[in-house]
C-alpha cells in the first residue's frame, strides 16, 4: 500500500486524523491486526473526562450493547510560537479498550518457532518498508508530525529529529548494523545467530562425566562411537517480550518496538501517555508494509502496540503470564518501575529495567582559562547547555546538575555564561515549562532554593523559560522539575564531584578532554554508564550499551546446540 | 513607631475586627479589608527590609517596597519549603551557626539565631536557647523527615496566641462550653514545639483536667530520629513495638473518657481525623460509654499520610456520633498549619471560614493567581498580615474550593467549602524521574 493510500484509508475510517470537537481516534495494533476505537464523539469523550473528575486526563467509556468500550486521553494544546500550553485548549484521543487475553499467545512455542523461521534479510526488507512509510516526508509521517506537534512540548527541531530517528532506526541497514554489532560473538556478525546455528571456533572442555562415560563404555564392552565432539554451535532464538515504555521522549516506544522487531521477537509495547501517536503510527506503517512481505508476516503478527493506563489491574494482572512471556522491559518512571518490577518479579519473568537516572556535567577549571572561552567559560557553558536540553531535559542522559571547579565568583561567572547559552538555545529550540512544572519551579524559587542564586532565562515568574540556580549545598534530586533548570554547584576539585556520582547518574559530560580521560575510570567505578565529552552526551553508535547493558543480547535466548 | 510596632498595632485592630465578624456585631467588611490591606503593605515593606531572601525574591521579580496587592499576590508568596530551606547537613553536624545565619536570611530573626548558636548542644538545646532569646520556634514534619522551622519573635508570638481566640471564643460561647468544668483528651503529646500540638496545649490551659495520648513532650531530636528510622515514638525515642505503645496509649485515654463520663463531666476531644477515627473504633470495640452532654470534638491536622483511611467529613461525624455520642453540630475541624497565625475553623455548615485577619488566595497549578470570584478552585494561599518574624505570605500545597457568599451559619466573607486535599502531586516525569533519596 502506498504512503498516500495509507492516509486516504485512515481518512475514510476517521482514524488518526483530527475530527470535529478536537477528537482523534487512535487505533491499536494487536497481534498484527489494527483495532480501531469505537465511534465515540467528542461530546461523549469529554463527558467521560468530566465525570472522571476536574482536570482528569484519562477516562474510560464503558462498553454497551453493540459497542466496545474505549479509553479517552486529554492532551493540552501547545502554542508552537511560545511553546507554552494554551490554557483551556485541548484535544482528546480515543483509543480502544485493551483486552489482555488478545495480547497473549495461544501457543508461545509455536509463536517463537514461526518468528525464528523468518529470515533476517526478509525482516530487514519489511522494516525498510515500515521506515519508508513512516518517514517524515511520507504522507503518514507528515500526518503524524501534524498531530504530534499540536501537543508536543518539543521545539520543531527536536520533534523533527525524533520523528526522523523513529523511522531511521528501522531502516534495514540500520537494523542490520545494530544486530550485527550487539549480537555478534567471536567476530561473527550477530544476524547470523538469528538466522541459524553458528559453529564457533572455540575450544571445548569435557566435564567430569566424560571420564565416567569412558569407564562405562569400557565396562560395557566399549566399541560404541563417542559422543560428537565437534565445534560448539550457538543460536539466538526469539523471545516474547513486554515493554512498558516512558513518555519522556517520542522515541522511547518506537525504540522498544524496534528492539522486538530487530531480534525477530514478538511482544507487547505499552505506549506511554503523552507520546501515544508515534507508536500508533508505527503500527499503521507495519500493517501496511506487512502485506507486501508475506515471508515476514510472523513479525507483524507477533507484535502489539497498545495503550492502557498504568496500574490498570484488568490488563496488568492478566498480561504478566510467565508461561507466555520471556522478558519484561520497563522504562523510566519510578512508580512504573516499581509496579511492573513487582508484577514481573512475582511471575518470575526476566526483567530489564531502565531505571530513573540523570546526567551531570563536570566542568574543570581549565574552562576559565580556555582561549576559546573569551571573557569567561562560555565555550564550556555552550557545550553543557547542549547536554542539558536533550529532550528538553527529560531524557535520563540529560544534564541536571553542573559541577564547576572554581571559587564562588567563578561558579557565578559560569552560571551567567550558562544562562546566556540556555537563552540562545531557547532561540534555536524554544521550550517553556508546562504549567505544573512552572508552578514547581516557582515553589523551588520561593521555598527549598530560596537561599540560592537564581539566574532566570526569559524573566522571572510566569515569563520564565529556563533557569540556572547556583546552590550553596546539596540539592534533593527529587525536586528537580526537568524543565531546563540547571543546578550549579561549586567544587574545589572535580574529584569531589566524582564522589557525588553513583548508579543513579547515567551520564557524565566532562570538560576538558584531558580531565575526562583522567576521571573516566573513577566515574565508571561509581556506576556511571557513559563518561563522554561535554556537549557530546547524546551522541550514540549502533550497538551502544544502554544503562550498562547490551540490551539486544538480553532480549534473545542464547541456545547452545 | 517601628515597622514591627506598626504591624502589631494593625494586628490588634484586625483582631478586633475578627471578634466583631465572629460575633456578628457591627462588622464592617469593607473597613476590615482596607485595614488588612494596609497591614499587608506594611508587612511587605518590613519583609523586604528585614528578610534578605525575601528581598532577593522580590528583586528578581521586579517588586519594590511600594508594590500593590496584585504584585504581592503574584510574586511574593513563599512555599512551605521556605521554612526548611536550610541544609540538613548543618543539623547533622551541629552547625547551629549556619542555622542561625539561615534564620537571618530566610527570616527576620538572625540576631537571636546568632546568639543561640554558641554552645548549642543539639536541636532541642538550640530551640530552647532561641526561646530564652525571645524567639519561639515551632516546627512541623513532613514525610521526608526534614523539619520546617517557623520562628516567632515577641510580636509574632503575640499574634499567634491571640489571633485564634479573638474570633473562636464567640463560637465557644454560642456552644455553651464551660471549660473549667470540662475534661480534655488530647490525642497528641503533652508538650513540645510541634505546630500541630499547640492547639492541644492551648486547650489544656483552660480545662479542669487533661489526658494526653502520649504523656511526654515531643522533642525535635526524637522526632527526627523516628522519622529517619520510620519508627514509632516512645519516651526515649527508641524504637518500640507500635502495637504495644499505641494499644496502651489508647487504653489510657479511653479510661480517662470513661472517668469523665462516669463523673458527668463533658469532654473536649482534640485529635487528627485518623486518630479520632481510631479512637471511635476502639471505643466501640470496648463498648465505652458515650460522652456526657456538652462534649465537643475538634479535629485538626488533616489526614496526612493516612490519606488511604480518609472518610468524608459527614461519615466521620456519623462515626463520632455513633461511638462517642457527640453530634455533628459539636464536631469542629480546624484548618491550620505551623506558618499560620489564624486557624480556620469549620462551621456547622462544614465550611472553613477565613477570618478578616487573612487575605485568602487561590492559585492555578502554574502558581499564577486566579481571579477572585464567587466560587474558585485551586491551590490555597494566604497573606497573614500579623507575622513579622518570617514572610507570612504563603502558598500551601492544599487544593481547596474557595467560596464567597453568605454562609447558612451566618458568617460572611470567604470560606473553604468541601474537603481540603493535597494539590495534585508533581507528576513524575519520564526517565529522569524521582530520585527520592538522592542528593547531588
């Protein structure tokens, strides 16, 4: 189906397009089949939200005779010029109810076997077409962009990058690159382990029973052929996975889906509130592309992309079925990590957790003497600003705290340079705190951080767009609003900042390079997963570990054969 | 006349207005409003002069000495975290010099803070030294275990102790209470500086006998230790069996209630809603006799971390009537906090009435003030124009519905209608999320 035809079909069905009353009907992908929400009008959807309570952002519409139930999400519109929420302007997404039973597999072993039988080359061809259909310039990509931009807090430059990334990571060549690197063993490309048994050039060692068997053979008269002692063989078999994703960036759910698809596995991706649409668009592109790839149909048939409200026992208590699922992946928010971890743990399903983490910047005293930082530490501040605004500071690698090796006057000079850099960043990629975050920042200014030195960007109070806060002592990370607010702490030596790092720190950006190389081992020893040059903390490479894990390698079953 | 004296004088006039408001005699709402606004302006100028952190906050927002009410409301209210904006490490290290400097930055009591710091041997010792220097410090605790310290010099303390009685006595008189003939049961500690305890301590001054759920003074060090360890409190501050300690304590207060009832004496029961609910359950289980006629129940402190046990006010009133025999008309609830000099008391119609001493405010989630209207819902704030030791302009963490209409009870002016709830929490945001125990 061509890109234009996908969108025309959606328009005919009244799906994935803006309808009267600010309503968007969003289909789920359930085991390769698109499930459309029931025909519910904007008035009924808004009435359900009103009944759920003042300012409710989620409601359910009960099923009734001849009509399935639905879920309703309220999303606040954003003024793209100012990136501020438009008071009292919103839209509602209507999604199908989730039937947990429909997400399970009647015969998990048969499902895994069918997935394993899909040649990797065919999988890549399918994903290439999915990428093509969902690319930003394709009709579906343009539709997604149009819908997502209405409510996204990401500036155009960030939103466009996110949507382009979502498509690019599904390109056949990209998938192959990642798989070959991340599943590769002993110099053998990873995709070969997906396609079949690979004999490894590895020495084998007999266990103690070899002697016993030899003795048994002697006593029994011997003569039988010894067990095969050929080269060991290894294969990466698909698994069935549940991914509970976070909505801090629009790339998270598609990235989870890409991990399922690129390991040729099956599973369920729980789409996050606030970023439902990119996942739904992926489902639309996948079903359209799958028609041209019958040899890879098992991939589409094995995947579900659905939203349910976190904690919904009707879904979660049924879904975490250990006889069906082999892996659970949970991202982000602590309540989700705790809840899903408990569900998966109780079911004894192997779980990969991307815990809540944050980034820091370590700025050495060389920043103040750097020839490029004419008039002060401007060069370091610009780089640190770039590491700060990663997904508007909501990514777990985004820098929240900057440790500056200087005296108090130097820390203030750095803070001023950083304020200027954040102001410049606001011109390039504008952002404004969401109302609740703006309120929280005000509370910090007028409460816990009353004694700190505040350097606002855009003005104090309701005009504030970002801020730098020079704090005299430790800061409770719990209180960080993740809205382009940087906490600056002065240290006498960067080693003091290293001592403040721990496993909760995902990423440290260090300046200058010589100091990074000198501190790299110490930071790694404290549990920091990425020790990177300041300004380069978002840079990635195919097969890069995530939170200290080779994730794809954990998402397949390695079988000795 | 100094600024503090001027504010104290205006506070006295406001108390007189509050007394008239409560009794319904010759109350001029317009005049009270003008008086309050004058006091607010005087407080604002005083805070700017005497509280450096307040001045910095105003300067950042471009708010000068002669700001109008709208600018003060928008930019000069402080959050409850203002009172715990010190570094916990100072307390851990016994650095009361730093605490004193904090009192001088966030509050107007730097001189007393500096004087009390020398030689202080612990938090309680420091607080006692402050008291000897004329500064009463009350504190409250959150679930984080970090205490909010609210200092009151002589003028602010006078307002704290006098504001409430100025308008509450009329209510007590209408209820026909004869305090000197009553027994009090306070579901709290015998003493200490916890803000929530003060009402019980004040009640105890007026009644014949008083029984405390915990018959010892709560000390800040003990409280901090217990909060850190999440252990129940006992006299020594050491961990004790929660079941043992609470069982015995409730048994003792129930016995006191029985004695009062047997002697025909009315009881004034004071406690947090979850405590009163528990006492009711225990009284019913023990088939305790109902309180004597004339008894009253006062609820204060909200549900706090017992939110899961919350019942609607009417349901709790029914429980109280069923278990203790005290009718809904004699169940009062106070809405207060340690930063507030003037508690809001609920009326028979279930509304918390705002006395003329306070300017009530409502904010949206972005902390932008909402326009005054007959019925506005949002985050509650207030301008308390009778505090001189700290900024009395506070935005709370409570969500309320503020109405402005004549109440069936007869009181005029603004009132909080319905239940008070914590404002929707700061949503956990994505991958960076909450790192509750992490300091960086």
